[in-house]
């Protein structure tokens, strides 16, 4: 097994003030709990590899991913449910011979989202 294991959590704030789970692309509250099967959190092995690389990458890829999350969430939504900002977190656990350590919450990136103005 890998010596470090983890999962991502991306809470975001909507224009109306609610905090939501950006990765699920829904308006439900984010969960900090470890998913039963982490691999089910990803659409493909490629997206899983990309997100795992965000932990070790520099800010450039984190910024681009943050902007992508803003654009893809806000696309086609009304102004009241536009994403105002988000923060990308890595929840990391160390695997030891005695089991897993408690997850450590690590902030990777904060992103302000540009909302669309009514025309």
C-alpha cells in the first residue's frame, strides 16, 4: 500500500451564502469524511491521477483547476446559485503498520469565481 493516502474536498460559497460541495456539482454541503471507496469519487483514472498530482504540483495547476471548477459549476446556472469562491483541500492520511493516522486537512488553493452579470 501507499505510505500516504487521501481524498479531496472542495467546499464553495454560493452567491446566496450557502456552502456547497463543488466536486459533486450539487448544492449539498461538503463532507470531510473519508469516502468508503475513494476511487468512486473520480470520473476516470486520468482525473484521479490529475487530482493526486495537485498535492505535489506548484500553484499554476492549482489555479487553473480552480478556474475550471468555477467555470464548469457556474455554466448555465442562474445568478442566485453562482459559485462565488472555493477552496481546494487535500485530506491526507499516513498508512502505518498499526493502521492509518487521523486525516490531516491541507489547503491547496483558494479561488475567487467571476460571476456573470445579467445582460
